[in-house]
């Protein structure tokens, strides 16, 4: 889903990260703060962060692209993460994922046409004994199947 909102101004980004400049290793907390405000890390934040932290733009971009939880584009109103780790796959996680992706009409990292749900893979939610596991908007769910995920997404809407 592409955002129709204008990109944040450099001053707006600086206002968000200013309280964090005194931290040791402030880049990750700054990226989290930016994503908390805008739902993703807008491209406009890269040069601001590079300037404030005296880093190269490539270094900032490298950190954003390394960590899967940082997004460079907006998500749907709800984020569904489905565990793709071996323990969940061994108890049907792949089938749950395929059925859910097909029902929603998206692929991994895709957002439904109505902007309601973004589906992302995650590699372990720490619920290996309760697989297949998933997470909706930060709430973890164990022993899911496609029908339960559909019901949970409906309830979240």
C-alpha cells in the first residue's frame, strides 16, 4: 500500500529524534521512534539521520534494510505475521500461510487492496511448542489455522 500522505519534513523528523541524541548508539531507538510516528521509516528520514549522527546515508539505509521490523513503506491497518520457522512448518505452518495468503489475495509483504491487512513472514515468535504461531498487531497466537486467523482478523477490524 502506498501512502498518500506527504513525506515528513526534515524539521518534523528532527523533532522526533532530538530527545534521543544523547543515547549511546541512538540509531536504532531513533528508527523505532520514527516508525512509531509514521508507521514506517520514510526515505526522507535517511539524510536527516545521517546528518544528525554523522553517518553515511548508506550506513543508515543498511541498518534499515538489515532489520526486518523496519519498514520503508506504510503497512495496512493490521499487520499479520506468520511464523515461517521450522517448528511451525513441521506442524502445518506452511499450509496455514498459503491458505491465508490466498484468502487475502496477497503475497508475503503484501497489503490487501482495501489496506486492511499486511502479511509478513517472521522467523520464530518463541511459541515453538504451540505452533503454528502468528501475531496480529503485536498479539501472539498459538495453534492457529487459517480459519482462526480469518476470525481473528475479522475481530480486529
